[in-house]
């Protein structure tokens, strides 16, 4: 049996302007059947999936590429949820287990939708969205296991949910961090959360004044502090440095030993460390998502990387996401740029001070910048870009840079206008446009894009510029696992072939390990003083960095993906004793 999925992106559809090309080319329409019609109230096209023959002529002829037709050859049954006519739908539902469960999959595939269903923020509708179903009707359509779960939620079982978009905290609460936490727990619970999430320095600060990382920690604390039975955490590593990520992972792992925890996350090393089980989400971005059966964490992540689910006998990706047994190493090409010692001192009381040792970058080389937050990584990049002036009045050699900042601002311009206003290397632009899949929203305004879409536009723009040095500040933020792989391969290929050079700041060790030839290690005291080393070879750099953070890592014996050792384990202690924190 074939299940037909038809989705129309109404943000792109131009309706009358194209004369409804989709309706005119549709074979069933031309034979007198009603397959594609015009809705009377909205004037948008509507595709009847049960009449559609899956020829995809409407997809090919649509002038703005707003239609997607998918033929699911497997029997997936009815969706557990669909937003409305010709929109995204989700097949299947993960359920909490004893311990920590992670939801693994790319963006736009249904993970956040699943968490909202599990938290009863939205109810299953089984694609019957034109009428409001009673809870008793919904209950009868659920499987026995799902019935058991939903009969207890809000009654025997209390749920706590950390949402994906932590910046919305600024809109829903006006006041200090301390006041927010006091509304959620007693004095002892509040003090414990403040200690666990290292919030003591910001308890008197207004929510509206917090940075992204501070907001993320406060959002996690507000979810943690509630006396719940099941905790849902949606993308908790965004804005956090590696030390903060590990600290949060340890907290969630310990929580999962007492309560049920469900996580949606893209940082593979953290996800792997926290989880006991995983559900894999696969399908077509913003079109449909299918939930696999529950799997052991190591097996599940490896199957996701391979793109093949063994128990389901389903291949959902035509290629594997692979790691090399040995990471990128130092290269001996000619020096492209030498830079002097860079100093910066901010004059206000207790102002931040920074010193970066002199160094160089070679042709075809990528330097990775690693370290905790607020030690000067973004400042170092800004000084190279000419956005900030060094205090020591040193002369930086003039070279052409392309700079992707940490925080990206959106305005009302169309995406296509952003690119047409720039002088780009068109061959690289077309490659990046295809690899990062930004073609689908070229006609959208920047303000209409999600965080991940905005990031992909910024990365495409930066990498397509004609420059000598490319500067990327946290390029993996808001990207899913597959997008991080795609950008890593794209950047590595372009820098190698063009003999250009790049500096990359990031907190995803898997990502940096895949692209960097050498590392600059940042140390010091956050927000007070920071120091950057000269470029170090990968072994020395990673050992120095991981020693500061107190973690050791190994490679998976089958896929070679980096994995964090459990603190205090025999392997962790053995590697620390040898001084080999990663590259053993």
C-alpha cells in the first residue's frame, strides 16, 4: 500500500500570481476529477491526497517550489498528528522509559511536535483536524501503551518541559532570575538549582538582560526545579560551552536515575553520554516524520549514522555519516598569514582583559578555537575581522576576510536579495545552496526563518564570499546532526581546494575534530580575563583543553565517533594518568 503525503508551503505559495499552475498541469484535474482545488476562503491550493496519483507534475512546474509530494511505500498507518490540510504530519510516538530517552533526527522531522504531544500541549488528532476530537475519542484510537501513558499524565504523573526556544523566557517573565525560581520551588529547591546550574552570579539580574547561555541555564533550572515525574528537555546545549554542556549532561543523567527524562538534542557526544535509549526520527524535513522503535543508545546512534534501521529493515538515507579513524592533522603548507600578539582591555571597573599569543595560519588550514564561554574567543575573531581594535595598537596585516558572527540579526529583506546584493563565488554559492538546502526559502524574509534556517543562510553567504581568511563563530549552533556533517565536509573541501584558510569557534567537539588541523586553546576566568595559546597540534591542543574541562574521550570501536568517558570510570582514570585525554 502507498501512503501519499502532499505538503504546500503557504509562506512561499503565490496563489493567483502564477495562475494556479499546479491545478492546470495535474492529470486527475485534467480528467475531470478534483485533485487540486482552490480553497474559497484563503485562495490557497488544496491537494486531496487520496485522489493524487503521485506523478509530481505539480512539484516540477511550481514556479516557487512550494509543493512536496512524497510516496511512502511502507505501511505507516494514520499519522498520530497533522497540523492541518497539506502540512507536516507525524507517524508514531516515542514514550518515556526508565532512565533517559533521546530523540535523534534532523530538524523539521517532528521531535518538538512529539514532545508537545507527550506534554499534552497539543493532542493527537490522527489527521482529523477539521473537527475537534474529544479526549475519549482520542483515547480509543491510541495503542495500549499510549493509552497507559496518556491516562496517567496530569493525574498520577506530573510533567516538566524545557522548551526549545529559551529566548521566549524574556517575553513571559519580567523580573530577576531569583524571583523566577522562587515562584517554582521552596527555598531549599531554589538554592539547590542555583548551585547545580551555577546561577549564583546572576540571581539578581533581570531575565531581559541575560545572554543566550545564561537563559539556557535558567530555562533548565526552571524545568529541573519542578517536582515532576517526567522531564522533557528540548535542545539544551545551544549557547553552552563544552564544560557547561557536560555539567548539564551529568545533572540530567543523575536525574534520570530517579525520574524519567526525555531529550531532543543534536550534540552527539552529549546525547550519547546522557541516554540509555533512543528513538530515531526519519522522513522528509517539514513534510513528515516517522518514529522508529526504541533502541539501545549505542546501537541507535550507530544505526542513525549508517542511515539503516536493522529491526525495521528500513533505509532512510542513501549514505552513511562517517568518521575517520584519525582526525584531521597538522599540514605543512606555506604560511598564509602571521598575526601578532593581540591584547584587549575594557576600561570599565573589573573590565575583561584578553591576551592572545602570536601565531600563524597556513594555506588550506582550518584552526579550531576551543575553550569555555566568556574567555575571548569571539573577541579574538572580531579583532581578526577588524570589528574590534586591539588595545596594544598592533598592526594587523591587511587581508580580505569573510566573517560569520556568533549572533545573527534578521531584517525584512528577502533571502534572495541578501545574496544578490553581494559579489559571490557563484560555483561555491551553488554548491553551498544545494548542500545546506536553502533553496526552499530563498523567497522568504529573513524574519520568517527559524534559527537553523537563518544560520544556514549566514553560513552560505560567508563561505561564498571571495576572501583570504574565513572566520566562523559557532557555525554549528541550531544545525542538526546531518547539517553539521554537510557543513564540515563543505568547509573542509573549499578550504583545501582553494588554499584559503579559516578560523572556527565551536563547542561541538565532534564537529571541530572533523575539520580542524590545529587548535587554539583559550583559558582563564570567564568574564574577567582570558588567554589564547598559539596554534597547537591536535594532540597537544585537545589534551590541554580536555584537561581544563576535566573530561576524557574515546572513539567508538565501530563508527570511530568520539564518545565521552564516564567520569571516574577505569578508562577515564587510565587516560588521565597517561595524560592522553582523547587521542589514545
